[in-house]
C-alpha cells in the first residue's frame, strides 16, 4: 500500500470518519465523561483515577486538548469531533515508541477490545515488529475472565465467549494475561485499547493504544503519564479496511516497513 503523506492521511481520516465529524454523538460523549467523573469504574478502563477527576468539566478539558472534541460545555447534543491533526500527532508518538521496541528487540503484547475493527491493525504491527526481531508475546492457553476466555488470533489477544469474539472495555482479560505470564514473562510494551491498555499501564507496563472520543480514561492516563501514548480515533468505523492507510503510515513512521 502506498504511504500517504500527512495531509493525505488527514484527508483520509476525515473522509472515512475515523476522525473529523465522527459518528459518536455529543450526548454520548458527555454521558461517559460524567460517569467517569462520578467514579463508575467501567469508564476508567483499568486505570485507577481516585478522586482526581471528579469534575466532568476537567474531563471535557482534557478531551478537547488531546482528542479534539468541541470544548464548549454548553454544547450538549448533536455532532462531536476528533481532530485529525491530533490523531496523526499521536500516531507519530506511537511510532517513536515502536521504533524503540524494534531497536531493543523488546517483548511486545498486542490486545484489543474491538476485534471487529482493530484486530487487523494490531496484527500488522505485530508482524512488522516480529520481522525486526521482537518477541511477540504468545499468551498461555486456558485463560478465563469475565465468564469467557482470553484467546489469541494473529498475535492479538481478544476476549471470547459463546464462540464469538466480544467487544469489551473490561480490564480483567489483561489481568488474566499478566497474572499468567508472571514477572519473568512480563512484556516490555503493550499495544492495545480499552481496558487492555489501561490495566497494563496501571500495572506498570509501557502501554500505547487507541481510544474513541467517548472513552476519556486513556487520554487522562496519558495526561497523567501512566499511558505512554493514546491515539484519538473512532474505534469502529463501518469498514475495518479504512484503518489500513493509517496503519501503513504508522509502520513507515516507525521504520518498520520492508
């Protein structure tokens, strides 16, 4: 796939609604910010935020700065946005961490709570790092979490229940993986999203990941220095192939292309 220039990638992100005017509505975003501020741990995505973010307006301020949502507190419904320039900035930061992983031939774990959208993006990065000599973590078999199983496809850990791969925000699958690996098998880096990324970061593992504009916790985690990088994007657009130019840009920026 041709590597897009930054302006061309920005245009692609807006056209496919990975960024720009995204599908996630404003009232859904604000509802999630409020629930995080009220201490609902489902929205903490595996991070421990204590009482530091009890004001939803503080959450909105972080999301405006790091994700590009509309910063007007009076805007309560209708369209919301992700700034595509912030998306590409974050991809560049993620690329720098991936470049470091490749240089050090680090041990890297990939995981996703959005298998219907992001598994291929994660899998391509895993394959590229393996080609550079990284040790891509193979999770132990038989792991159980949240009344389901933690399994792995194309080097990416996912949550399975009832013969289907599930969308999950829970940190428990990552807990199961890290507990099973133990200190000797601990990854140097986690590339993930949702509770997989947040819980890895909370447990002291370098963690980079993707997050939607209605998932503020990982952006807060980066603001506090717990997450290494959080890339703002719509994490489930209508065609997962829309992420391919973004992934190609990321791999090129990280020096991971052939």
